[in-house]
């Protein structure tokens, strides 16, 4: 009873802090640019940690430790792929996207792609917004499910009430504070997540890395190799490529790319890149270590049972730490879930307000009207996601599993190529978005042989081919598009 009270008190204090940040951000939000991009005022620390925290979600504290718990060092393929992909994304896309979005005066990714190619029909913007709403709706729902399970496990609440409470917390500060609330809370949550990932394995690990290696070797020698599965059989090329290819998804994630646009200067992006990669490296290493240390801990305590490896973080926290400290560390899971769910809700609301309402329903909408529609969008999308979270089924979870690939393939190639290739045109961009997104959806339904390859790989390959071929066989970009690209290059030189 005392333990539950201490943990509950810690959670309540944490949630009050997040809501307070949301209220303060509300007072700073004056127009649609403030609401969706924070007025482009993010410094390097909020930009870096907001990008990282919104990216990782509960996966960093649940999924990756669970994978390491089950597969050992094989999980490094996945961690390394994500680390390298994140670094390259910051390196090649951040400054160019921020500068080009200023050149085009674009707030959302669909709006940027539309204005980049002077798409007066707004087809690119509409189709892009559709993909965002579709994938993020289920993606957000999965986060609410994870939040519900956390509240259910920690407090013994009925699952449905747990999901509703978690949803209310996320929606509250996103609804009022917008991007600034999301970014500032992500800063706090990112620091909390990294602290938890460092503290837990250090506190649990007995001896040094050498002793950890010996213990893992005694459990199963295959846990210590990256080339074999735990059954001793060599990992196939398809398996290794599929794990490492997760890093390719970074180039098309709207909620991460928005952080590049919102940063106050290109110089800050260089600093933010170093912070972000350092944070990611530390967090990935900590997550893998939790899985490995947790496996040794469970193996050394025969009375401890763990049916689900993804709960290893919670098991270690409850077993080793004082209830107050445990409450803080368990709040890191909530932080991870909230930091992603709020970003997803904000991207969905911006797609609804900027890319649908303003372009299709009310082209003369004022800034205040757009913000209000965005807030209504947050509430509406949250209710739909909540409904899906209350009645989860395999089809929803199946779609969530390839949402990362869907975004990466649909938007990644189109965005990166548009930042570098002046010959790319509207038709090429549209072809790349459609081919990339559909390839992921279709590939996922197939199995066996080459179809076991992670769907993001063929999605990106076919999208790149579609962009290049269609751009070359169709007309040269309009003079306005070419002139705008030259202006962007000049601005990039000036801002650098």
C-alpha cells in the first residue's frame, strides 16, 4: 500500500509539471505558426531532445530492452541502424529543410512539398495529409494502449479507465499549448528517459562488463554474437538488412522533421545534431543494457517469472529501487509514451487544419481560425484513437507495425531528393509518395523469401525509381519552381 501511494504521488507531481508547461506555452501561442512550429524559436537543446523523445516513444523503454532480453547482441543491428539513420537525417536534411520551408513559407511537410513544386491543384498536399492522418491515427492509438497498460500495471486500474486517464493527460497540454508545449515537455521527458536508461542497468548490474559477458555466456553463448540467432543459426542477409534498415525511416517522419523547421537558426541545428546523436547513442546503449542485465537478473532469481520480455524495465525498477525512485523511473515510460503521442496528435491536427481545412474548405481562413480547427482536430483525432485503443485488435496492431515504414517510404525519398535535385518536378514527387506508400502496404501482405525483407527497403527503392523516372520523362519544372530553388540555395549559403 505504501509503495503504491509513493508511486502514485510521484506520477501526479509529474503530470502536474507537464500540464503547467502546457499552460505556459498556451500563453505564448499567438498564431498558427506558433501553434504548429513554435514560432520557429526552438534552441538546440529543445530541438534535439524533442526530436529524440518524440521519435522513440515507449519502444525505447519497452520494445528495445525486450528485444535485447530475447536476442542478446543481435539487437545491436537494430540500434546501430537507428543511430546511423538518425545522424544522416540530421546531417543532410535538417538545415536544407529548415531553409527551404522558410523560402516556401511552409508550415507542414505536405504544404512544403506542394509549394516546392508549385502544385496549384494541391493534390500532393491532400494525398500527403491523407497518409499522415491514416498512419498516425493507428500509431497514436498504439501509444494510448501502451499508456493504458502502464497505468493498469502500476496502479491496478481497469484497462479502459487507465487508457482514458492517459489520453486525457496527453490531450490536455497538446490541445492548449501546441508545439511549444510539446517541445518543452519533450525536453523534460527526454532527459528523464535518458537518466532512467543509464541508472537502471548500473544499479542492477553485478560487477563489470566482463562479469556480465561471462553470465550471458553461461546462459547462452549465442547471446554474445551479432552474427547468429540465439538458436545458433547464422542470421540471413535479409534479417540483417531488415534490422539495420529501420534507420531509413527517419527521412520521412513528419513529427521529427517538424523539429528541423522549428529551430531558430541553422547554426543551432549543428549544435542540436551533436546533442541528438549523443542522446540517441546513450539511450540506445542503455536500452540494450537493460535487456541484457535483466536477463542475467531473471536467470539468477528462479522465483522471478517474466512472461513478457518487454516488461523487463518495469520488473527491474520495482525489484531494485525505493518506491519514490521507482515512481520517477516508471514515469520515464509515461514520458516516452506521451512525448510521441503528443507529437503525433499535433502533426495530425496540422494536416487537418493546414492541409485540408485551409486548402479545401476555407482558403481564406485566418490564423486564429486555423489554430481553432487544429485544436478541434486534436480532440477529434484523440477520441477516434481512444476508441481504437479501447477495442484493440490484431488488424490495428498490424498496421502500426509498418507505420514507420509507411512514412519512411512515402515521404523520405520525395523530401530528401526535393532538397537536392532541381530537375525533380511535381509529377515525380507525386509518383514517389504514392509508390512508396503503396509498396509498403502491399509488401506487408506478402510473405516468404524476398518478401520477408522489411517493407521499408523496397518501398524506398521503388519510390526513388519512380521519382527519377517520372521526373525525367515528364516536363521540366516550371520557371517559378527553378527560380525558387535558386533562391533557396542562396538563402542556404547566407544562413550557413
